[in-house]
């Protein structure tokens, strides 16, 4: 499957200031496959080692950081010649090695001519538990499930992708039904590579859901393996509450929805664990639409979204047909899927900040405030073609320097104070901006 992140890997390879690369992302988003394919396509050799439960490398960095010895061992284990510039060294699940992350500093300082890339499903958790990546000595790329655009490419619909990226709204409108059809399929399948591949191979909803449920089981296993017994309870409670949290009208995370009497201090670590594992996307409330948006975040009020709509559907046990058809009975969860879709797509964009806005008395709420480059966009998200935007209009009137965006199933239109952008173009809209 083609991933747009590949262009960033190529840029990393060719950079004169290249440092050891960390690819971060949740389990099952395709990090291992991506690095192996990137190595195969761009290097003469790939020295790949899976560090998880591998006694051969358990003490690779335990003795010292003698790069000559370490490179010799890597070559011996992989049976691949380790040649500077011609061999990509891939250390998968690097967090399982003692001093693994620390060793990257010495690769950077003592062996900069060698190309080293590492990955790990729970690297964020490892960094919070004591061993952090050496600041200034590594490059970091975050990886996510396939986006809607990548999903279209995986299905062989490259022409649709090119049209969508062109922002040629008249042509896009002519193909509207195709874009919507695949968007509804994406809502169900999501972007986890194994689920996408299963859909392509079988076109069977139950087979896809089986894959999704297996991935959820892996996540539950990670929770049990990498957290204390008490933390596991809280992590699981937060995780299981996300579908119902998103079904609420304003979608703000409410601790009392986990269980009666729940307090923030009980669940803060659980939420951080889920963030570090890459399983949830946290969107904080912003008090003002000013640059830089992070300066105006209210960390006490936030929304939690799933990393992927397919995982949201599986966790919520949503019948596939309810996501695949327009005339369904999803009710409030229709808005939840739509909003989760937009958030998960925008999360893949570089150098953006996502927040939402609500005033102190909660009489006015904006689904998203997005800082993209030097722009602040107030955004309203609609599941279908409902074009009423009273809150957005009020907000833009109160902040006349801003231009609103509304993501919906309706066609593109520029109303001066606001632009309506089709949901399926929620990221490509910005590409040519």
C-alpha cells in the first residue's frame, strides 16, 4: 500500500543533516511494513531486527556504546553487510531493548554515516516511564492509519485522488457520488492496513470486523502487559467510554460518564497512557482564536477521539450496514463518526493545532478551531447536507478577521464569510491553500 509518509522518509534519507529516525505510531498502523518497503526500494541492503523477545539482541546496548562492535553484531545477526549509505538498519520494537533509545545518541554522534531507523508501538509510554529519546539527536515521524486519500489509492482509484487533490470543485462535484460511496466504506473499514487489505481481498464486512476485533484484542493485551493492575482498570474504563462520550451532544469528555463519582485525578494517567500508545487523539478547548492557538488551550476541558473510525465502529459494536448506508438509524453516533473522521484525518497533517471552542456558559460551541500555517479556521462539522450554521455564523461575526469552514456532504461553495468544503476533501482542501 502506498503511504504518503514515504516522501518524508526519502527526504530523511537525502538530508545532509540526517539523524537516527524514530517512527512512532500505534500498533498495527503499518510501521514495520513501511520501513521494510522503504529500505527495499531505496537501499541495497536492509538489516532488520525485531527486538521484541529477541535474546540475540537483548544486551546489544547493555555493555557499552562501542559502535564498531554494535554494527558488527547487527551484521552478524541479520547476515546483511552493514555499509554506510547503502544499508538501512531497522530496529523494530526498540523500546524492548535496555538503553535502546539512549543508543540513538551514539549512532548520531559516533556513526552518523550509517542510516538507522527504529520503530515501536509503545515508544510514547516508554518515554514517559524513564528512558527518553535524546533531544536533538534524533528525527521523529509520527505515523497514523491510512487516510481516506490513501484508502482510495489502495483501492486503485488514483484518478479520484488526483482530482480530489486538484481542488477542481466542478469536477469533484461531478464525481460526488463516488467520493461519498467510498467515504461511507472508509467509515466502516477505517485505515488500519490489515483491515483495508481484508476488505480488498474479500469485500466481506464480517471478515473486516473480525480483523478489527483482533486489533482491539491486541490493544487490550498491551494494556494488561504494560500497565499496573490498577492502571489497567482505569485505562480500560476510559477506553470503553469513548463511544458513549462521543455520542453526547457536545462530546466534551465527562469523567462522570465513566462511572458515578469519577474524578479527573483518578483517570489522568489512564488518558495519558492511551495518548502515549497512540490510541486516542486529545483535542483541548481553546479560550480564544488567537495565534499561537496552543497558548490559549484550556487543558481541563477536552474531547477524546479514536485514532481510526474503523476501530470506533468495532469498539462500539456498530452494525456495518449502519455505516455503509445513508438512510440509517445511527442517531447521535452519526455525528460522532463524522467528527472522529475529520479529527483523525487532520491529525495526519503536519504543523497544525486542533482545539474546539465553547464559551464559559456553553451557549456557543464550535466543533473545531484549527491553526494551519498562520491561519485560524473555525470549523463546523456536519454529517450530511444540513447547511444551518448558526453557531459558526455567530462566531465569525464576533471574530470578523476569521473565515469559517463547514465540512459536510454538500458541494463546495464560497459564501465569503464561510466556505463549505465536502467532508471527503477535509485535508486536501489545505494542500493547495
